[in-house]
C-alpha cells in the first residue's frame, strides 16, 4: 500500500508531465468545460506503446479536474 506522501508525489509528477508534454490538454482541463474531445489519432496514431500510456495518464489527469474525456473517430 502506498502512503499519502507517495500519492502526493505521484500526482505532482503526473501534473508536471501533462503540463510539460500536453500543455493545451492541461489548459483544457483547467477551463470551465465538462467534456474534452480528443480525436483518436491525437495519441498513438502509429500504435506506439508510449503514446497509449500517455493517453492513460492524460485521462487520469482530466479526472483530477472532474472532466469527461471523449475519444472521437472523426472530426
């Protein structure tokens, strides 16, 4: 089981990564919107494992702000 200090560190690391790698997404999470739309090719267009993991972290980050993330197939 992780401690509350470890959880705080993990959240901070996630916040820093998303703000650094996905600044527009981070800004959208902080806005007054309930839903964030993402095109399916915004992450892992080339089916890369690292991009799948980044998508998962982005969804988790959005959850910290109470946002719903929808992945759409077409624009």
